[in-house]
C-alpha cells in the first residue's frame, strides 16, 4: 500500500476516534458535576479538527480524488460531493470553534443551539468519513498507480502550506494521542 494512502487511512481512524472523544466530552459537558477540564479538552479536539484535516489531510485527499476523476469510475457525483464537503466541514468546524470559544469566554449560548450544532457536526463528519471509507478509498486502492502517487506527491510538495510543516504535523499527531487516551479511559 502506498505510504500516502496508508497515512490517509490512518488519519481516518484517528478522526473517528476523536469524534468518539468529542462526543464523550459533550456528554460530560452536559452533566452538572462535570470536570472543569472538559471544556478545555473539547477546545483541544476542535483545534485538531480545525488544523490537521484542513492543512494536511484534506489537501492530500483533494489531489487523490482529482486523480480518481481521471479514472473510469461511475461515482463522479460522489467524488464531487466529497470534494465540496471538505469546504463545508471546514466551515462547520469554524462554527463549532466560535460556539465553544463563546462558552469558554462565558458568553451566553443556548444549550440546545450548542449541543444541536455539535450533534450535526459529528453526524456530518461521520457521514463524510463513511462515504470516503466505503466508496472512494476502495476505488483509490484499486485504480491509482505508482505513477499517480508520484504525481500526487509532487503536486503536494508544490502546494504544501509553509506553515504546516512535518514538525507541526507531529505536534498534532501528539495532540491526537493525548486525546485518544481519553477514549481509552472513558471506555475502561
């Protein structure tokens, strides 16, 4: 399996885990006897979702799916929908950040607005990941050639954000591991 594709698959597992953590933290936030650190952990999870997918994961997927459009596939509408959804997810993440930053700064945010938006956000993310995992990733694995992956890597190097270096990527991977430990503790 190509290393870039392997990283995309790993990223999906991480994002699914973080969505579980985020959902668990939301449940904790809704309790009257919640841990005061819960809101801070939610903010950490949202920081991850704000930076890592937009700066690293989705740009790679965009290149991969653009290559997939050049192959004989009958799911072009799914590919286009998925590409467009990357922008919707980024906007939804910004909205989540605004709402939770308001809460963190003691601004009045209606409980149902906050939790309803969070539920919608989690559902959007999960639906998106499911579509990629079940429809698009199998096609990528089947149809993309080593030459395609070389071209993707070259384009990625040209487009890569100067602000999101390998070192910053490792910082976010470390942040993921810290948050993922919460999932293990919550289940135990």
